[in-house]
C-alpha cells in the first residue's frame, strides 16, 4: 500500500479559508438509510373479528405499557415481576451491554472534534571525551509544547461512524427490551403454571378423599356381605393410584418454584411461594392490526436497527476511497537554558495541513465495500424474516386462544356430564343394580374430565402470556433512545 502525504506551512490567516472550504465541501458518501419495505396484510387472519364466537375485548382489557402482566390482576405476580426487574442477572447483563453501546456512540462523536495534547521535557546531552564530532561539552534542552490536530469530516466517514454506532446503540436498547419482555413472560408463564399445578394438587387431594370414602363404603358393604372382595381390592388400587399422582405432581410444583426463584435472582433454597386458590381466567387481549406489530416488537426493532447500522457501514467503506485532510498546529517554548525557558524569545510554533491518499491497496477497499453491501443485504433479509416470524407468532397465539376458548366450553360440558354419570353410578351401586366396576369407571372419567379442564385452563393462561409477548408487551419503537 502506498500513501502520499503533502505538508505545507501556512499562517493562521491563510488557514482560515481552508477550514471554511472544508466545511462547505463536506459530504457523506454512501447511501442514506431508508427502512426496508415489507408486505404487511391489513388484518390478521385469526383476528377476533374473523370469529363470531370470540369474546370481544373490553376497554379494560388493553395491555398496559410496561407492566402488561397487571392484566391478570394477581398481586403476587405483580410483586415477582418487580423483583425480576431489579434482581435478574440476565437483565442486568443486557443493561450493561446497552451502556457499552451508548459509550461507543460518544466515542464515535469525539472524532468530530480536534485533539489537543501537551508535553514537557528537559534533557541534557553531550559527547564522550575524545569524540571528533562537535563539542564534548554537555548541552541542555527544555521544551513545553501544545499540539492541536483536526481531521475535517470531508467525506462523511465520521458521520457514518456516528450513524452506525447510534443505530447499534438503539439495537442494543431494543435487545434490552426484548430480553426484559422474554424474562417477564417466562416468569408469568411459570407462575401461572404453578397456580394451575396447585389447583391440580387440590383436585387430586379431593379425589383421594373421595376415593377413600368409596373404599370405606365398599369395605362396609363387603363386611355386610353385599359386596365382593374384588370390589374392595379395586377401590384400594384406585385410591393408591390417586395418592401416587398426588405425590408426583409435587415434582412439577417444586421445579416451577425453583425456576421462578432464579428469575427473580434468588437461590431456590431461600424462596417459597405459598399455595393459593386459582382465581385467574385468560383475559381478552386486543391484537390491533399487523402494521402496528412492527413498531411493537423489540426483536423486530433490533433487526431494523441492525439494517440501519449495516447501511452506514457502506458509507464508511466508501469513504476510504477519498483522501484525508489533517490540519495541525503546535506552539510552545524551546530553550537550552532553564532560566530563559518560558520567555518570549523561546517561543516556537508550527502550522500546516497534511493530505494523505491511498494509491494502491491490492483491492482491499473493493473487498471492504463489497463486504459492507453484502452485510446490509443480509441484515435486510434478517429484518424481513423476523417480521414474518412476528406475524406468524401472533396468528399462532390468536388461533390457539380462539379455539382454546371453544374447547374450554366443550370440556366444561364434558366435566359436568362426567360428574352426573358418577352420581348415577354411585346411586346404582348402592342400590345393588350395577357392579363396582361401573363406579370405578365413572370416578376415573370424572377425575380425568376435571383434570383436563384444569390443564386446558393452564394452556389458555400460558397462551395469553404468549400473545402479549408476540404483540410486544406494550412496548413501542418510539421508546428507543434518540
């Protein structure tokens, strides 16, 4: 690589027009960023308006900005989400990374300004005795110099660098919002599943109690000679099976509690959530229109800001084709006598520009420019892919909630029918018209229907959180720092 540097001494008066011309001639090479266009539908395919049996959203159902989890109306969940905000290590890491990105913006902006440095020195030098070159007497030299240099941003390299670092910082801010939303939704889903698990445990406890009563009744009938020994054994087997399930569900409950502890930044050994009755129902969540989604999803905002940063990288690469102008000046004192060091006769100064241009680099600039353009194309493709994935997420959760609500109504009817079938079977068994096998079958069917009803409620609650997350959790791109 060859570089030509031209330096010319100039007076301050002669330098002023150069500075003015540099400012007037300044321009930013490379393409100006335009947000990539996307083909966005006007409405969601699975939107509530498309289904006559969908529960319409009420004004109070709107997801709040920031504290979106309040839509579930659970004080314990509210408190846990607040703890996550202040104590989650992953969130703290993302916040630190965002601060790093903002510091890089300040670092890039510093290139707009001149640099000023100062140095002071004092030396004593001489030649060894017997030297034939010059005097062997020692000589002193004292110096105090101030140096200023500035590289005008003639081709916009600094401006594109600032533009790139600013876009990267905004991407980092959106990534922080995406991380926060992901952790918040994970916590909400774990908590809701824990509450459903508690309700399943209560159902199993009630079922064990019912099976115990059935066993006692069968044993009494066997003692009275109106029931067979097989009925007692069957009732015992059914009771033990329910007791085993009640113990097994404790594993899932404990693991959910451990996961919540880690999310709020606490060791599992120091964290406990007391069991409470389940009083939650899936809220109606308005989805809005697809065009709003691109402004709500922080992960889509990350990809869009990355595309803007990649666009700025093209300008930085193209600026390398143009020469660099550096304006520098220095002034200070130089003297061989300490007593005369800081006096008027010892003052020195220099002033002049330097122009540097690369004549040959073996194709490096061609490659860097091509790399920057390819990076931009890749960033745009990633942005469009994430936008499509975001639309898919919303459609998936809308259909899951819509059909889940239909399924819940049908399952509720099935549970009521199973309860009625159990009541009839028990009465028939007491009257001696059916065997205990009928009672056992009816009990199993009733328990399975009630447990399926709870599992479906848990799925719908988790899907509600997933829809809020898919919609961006109340976040908007307008919250990005400017």
